[in-house]
C-alpha cells in the first residue's frame, strides 16, 4: 500500500477502513465493525451540543417546571436528523467544509458572512463553556483563575498533540463520562409515572405562560445550534468519509441524536425529582445552584455527579466549538488543514484554535466581565443565525452540480422545508423576546406560526409538484463525487433564489442592528 492510499484511509477511534476498500458489507459482524470505524462525527457533534448552556437549560426546565417539559425533547430527533443528514451528504460528496461550499456556490459575500458570523458566535459560545468550567470546578473549591487556564491548555494539547484518530478516541472517553447520569437518576429517585406523563402529554407546569413558552424555545435552540452544521460537514471531510459510507454516517448521526435527547431528558428528570418541589417556576439561579441544591436535598453525591457532568459537558462543548471555528477559519482562508496535519505543518489551523481558547478563557477571567450579557447575546445570535444557516443548507442540498445523484428527493425537500419553517418561527420568537423582554411570547409564537404555516401550506405542495425528475448519471451513486471546482458550473441565480437571499440579507441587517442596540442598552444599564 502506498503512502498516498494510507493518507486517505478512514482512521476512526474504533477501527480503520482502507482507502482501497470498496467491498459491500455482508453479515452483522462486518457491518458493525464498519460502523465502529465510521462512528464519531455525528455522535460527537450531538453530545458536544449538550454543553454548558444545554446542561443549564435542561436543569432549569427540571427545577422550574418539573417533568412537564419532557415532551419537547423526543420531537427534536427528526429535526436534528434532517439538518445534520444534509450536511453529512454535503461533506462526503463535495469534500469541502461548510463555509467553503457556501462561498463557492452562493458567492464570496455570503460565504464570508456565514463564516464570519459563525466565528463570532462560536467565540461567545466558547466563553459560556469556560463559564461552565469555572462554575463546576468552584463546586469543588477550585478557583476559576486556576481551572480555566488548565482547561484551555488541556483542550489545546489533546487537539494538537496527536492525529484525528487519537483526538476522536479522547472525545469518546468524554462521551462515556455521560454514563454518570445513570447513578444520578438512581439517587434522585424519579417517579416513573410522572416521567411517562411528562414525555407523552404536552403541558407546562403553572400554565402556558410566556416564561414557560420561552424556555421551551430555549430547549430547542440550545439543542439545534448553527455551529453543528459547520462542525459535522468539516469533520466528515477531515475523517475522509466518502459517499460509499454515508449510510453508516447516517446511523452515527441518528445514534448521536438519540443519545443527546436521552441525556437531556435525564438532566431534566434528575433536576425535577430533586428540586422541583423546593421552589416555583423562578427557582433556578445557575448550574452551580443546581449542583448545590441536589447536594442539599438529595445527597448521596448527587451534587458531585452533576458538577462532573457539567464540567465534562463544558469540555466537550469547548473542544467541538473551537474545532468548528478552526474549520471555519480554514474555509475562510482557503486552507484544507485539519486534525491529521502536524502542528508544524498547520500553524494557521492550530494557531486559530489556540487563539480562540486563549482569548475566550481570558475574557472569562476578567473581573466584572459581563458574562451574563454574553450568555444572553449567544442565545439571541443563535436565534438570529439558525434560520439563515438552515436555508443555506437546503439550497446546497439541492445543488446538482455539487451533489449530483445525492441531491434531496421531493420528500426530503418537503420534510426539510417544514422543519426549517418551524425553526424559523422558534428562532425569530427567541430572538425577538430577547431583544424585547416585555413582548407577549405566546401571541408572537401563534402569529408567526399562522403566518409561516400558511406560507408552507402553499409552497410545499407547489414545489413538490413542480420539481422535475432527477437526471440519470453514468457513474454508480456510491462512486459519484463532486468534480473539481474549476469544472463545476456556477449555480444559476434564479429570481426565487435572489428574492430569498435578499430577504435573508434584510432580516440579518435589521435583526443584527436591533441585537447590537439591545446589548448596548443592557450593558449601559447593568
């Protein structure tokens, strides 16, 4: 085997698939071994999204609203699958990162805007991860000025000191720590009937209030994040997964979706069982308060287990978000470096990684830094960006020059459009309620739902009927890859695409100005 072939091998945490391997898998054992080699990008991106902000949001839902919001989480599995499956296909077929593909197909301006925005958002998310690290370690009496720099150094070391395979193995070790949720649930002694009722009967403890509706939207927003799209597509390219193995990557993504929902449900259940009876719908303060509350009311090491879970989630989140930012930086500069590149060969890639860690950790340690304002801004920016990023994904997933026979089918487009419509409603509601805290969230959500639902009821059937038949390709589907960019025809800018892109531009400009103005107001009056 040549060195070039070895460099194109899929080297995962639990196995390797040779670049020359084109055999079909027969039998359960062969398929399981193949899945073990592929598993990683989907699982890590999902578990990484159960980060410090996610743990805090789920704990808040359990403490303030008991088991009543559990029903929201199973609904997120198809939402996660639709978005992430499309970027998995884009990465495997095109061999390009998400930001680079937007730049090449939708234009330099949109590519730079999407990548620049995700870099800003990821930087603020990274600060919240270090906040989670400082809160969790302070439970054990370790000061932030010691734990935060050590965490940043650890994150850089495990990323820059090895290969993709070694990095993925370490991430899987952090993923395994989530099993600590099992003894936490056991000591919390949740009521089985209450859990079943919460999962199957939609309700909100205390009635359908604005705060309850807003928390539901926050649960969805913290579980479906824009950075996931950039991470998984580039991570698949970095791991060298090709279209031949896409079905295994889909299983990887589904596995991650289920695990993230189960883990989130477990956090809600533990907080509900231990704390819901000791306060109302405004009892939550922060994740450290949850750990101390569990230690006080439940005991049996429950506070310690929750603090470890928070620390672990913060580390995984920081690792994934920082790597997503390095990928995005590479897309912006045209670099194709990744985790398989040595430190001496990829100074820009690892330099961006180190710079983000250093800057975010430094901001976290600044005395009287507006960390609460940053957390609020992260929530609003996710709401601002998610509709745009998901629309970009749908446009690229229908680009025949990029995906060829792998483009969305009519049914995929119908489902994806409905999911994106729901995300648009929820994201705009989250963003507007952040900018204007006194808005009636229930009325806003209902009005937007009627407006977007009416538009979807007209557009989806029309698009379904008017979508032409897929062209026939000479090459087998498993072997089809996007041609070199120089040979790819430019994406035709139809009137519909122009109107859609201009609408996105207007929305981003208006919402961005309002967001900046609101953050300035909050900063001045803090």
